[in-house]
C-alpha cells in the first residue's frame, strides 16, 4: 500500500511517502481500501510528539471512509464491497464502561492514528465494530469528514452539556470542524446559537449553518460584551470550548448562572487560571469531553441523513500533498474540513 508516514517527530516536512506491505486483518478486523481521509488537529499533535512509543514509521490520521476489501474469519457485520466510514475511537469492548456504551471512558480507549496506524494511506485495518455504513449516495470525502468532529460535537452538546431546546449555545471557532458540526447539531435541537469566528467569511458560513448570530472575533468589538448584549446581559447556557488555554477561563465568564462550559481540546494551551469564586457563585460548571461513543456517532449520522446537518469541506488534497494540507490547517486558513484523497 501507499502511505504518508513520519519516521521522527517534527513539522510537516517530516511527512514522506512510503510503500508498505498491505495490512492484514486479525481476528475481528477488516481491511478498508480508503477513498478519503479527513484531517484533524490531532494529526498535527501526533506528528509533533504527542503519544509515546508510536509504531515507526508512523501513519497518522483518525478519519477515513472507503470500501471494505477483506475481513477476518468470523466477521459477519460487514462484507467485502461495503461502503463504510470509520468510527475513530478504539476500546476494549468488554469493560463496564464499554458495556454501558461509554467507550471513551474505557481504560484502554485510544484514537485511531495515535497508538495505531492511521488513515493517511490507501489501506487501513480497523475492528469490524468500528465500521458504519454510509448513507445512500454520500460521497466518500463527505463521509470521511464526519466521524471525529460530529462525534465530538454530539458528545459535548448532549451527553456532557445536556443541551435543552431554547437554550443559548456559544460556539467559538465557528469555521473549524467541531465548530461547524456543533452549530448544526445545536440548531437542529432547537437551541439559539451565537457563533464567533475570525473574519466575515466564517461568520457568514455560521449563519448559513443555522447560527442565530455570528460575531467576528477579528473586529475591534469585545466578544463577551457582544454576547451579553445579544442575551440581554444573561450570557450563554452552554459554551462549546474546543480551544482551551485562557479561552476556557474567558468562556466561563460568558456563562449565564448555572451555565456550562464543555471542553474538548487545548489548541490554545493546556492550562488556564480562573478565580474559584467565578465558578461557585454563579454555579458555572466546566466539563471535560473526550470524543464519544459509537452510538452517539450513529445519532449524529441520523440527523445528517435527515438533512439537518452536513459536513463542511474546505478543500481536498491528493494524499501525496498531506504536508501542504496540514500546513493549511496549522495556519487556520481552512473553513471546514481538509480532506486527503488517496
């Protein structure tokens, strides 16, 4: 198979093409001939050194869609020729958390492309349980753009954030994968979405996706002041924080009394400082969210199949140009998902 690999950690320049043996599915696994693989910031962190004892040369990438090419003996849930997308969360399947449908809390939980070889390739091997059928007629680039971000957004909004109809949701970084997914899922649930993003183009997209209002964070206006103005001084019931760092402290200050901040990432930093009084007096909660479970991805897919949400694709690149694709994402030039075509 053909793959884009790195043999050492570093910048995009460490990515290089390689010809590798076709992976063989072990018990319970299938081999997928990939037709598209979507990028995530996780790919950049892994390339830069996140995770220990990575198999080298390493193939990054957590999202992919393609055609089942081979199955291990005994696999009956999928068959060669099936069009599938990959649920990127890998767990043991046997522990109490897995059996309760909370795979992301499994002690063995990890994400495809971190400890295992990923989707920047023409082929990948995954557990059969992680293969989900594509909605009829869905193109492979769209399918590859769904799993990680829609699963994360669904888990943040509904499982951790307990979003209710009529609540106000603030979605910063509205041009990102998680941002575009969260806007649509929240709007479909009857929430009032106030998005924020850098530039008029991202704000315009947010409104097209269902945001009630979109605030341009590149302007001179204070986002917090604008959000409070729009909510009559009350603030947001739920903030979708996929940015981290000091932004998390700012997000808590944007909450209404009893509001929630759900945090899923740390692209802007791993730490923040916040006076405890600003949490316990207004009874604001800060909740962690780590990916999610396959049933949540199935629920998100149901909404997509009903036309209530859709993946947003920024640009596609040939697999050989994965370094350029990552540079575009690192520079935050993308609006939506960047996709590789093997």
